[in-house]
C-alpha cells in the first residue's frame, strides 16, 4: 500500500513509499493520507491528532541558510 512518511516530532513530510498493509499500524511516522499539493517555499506538515496535512511556509532561513552576523 502507498504510504507517506513524516517526522514524528515535527510532522514534516519526509517522502513516500510502499508498506505491507498489515504492518502500517505498527510503524511510527507513516500515514496513508496523501499530502496536499505544495509549491516552492512550502512544506506539508502532518497533524497526528487530526490525521490531516497542512501546508506551511518555509522560513526564509530554511531556503537561504542562516543570516550572517
């Protein structure tokens, strides 16, 4: 079955793959709910309690790196 991976601590989308349906419930950080479309500068974030994705903007620092001091 097609699954979507997310970071358990942050909910950030990590990619997709295939898992045996019998073991999906035993794996952390996996859902069968597909993330919504997103554009450059955005990232899907999985909300475990709602079992749904949201799309959040990346911080400017994430795209360009830390601001020099």
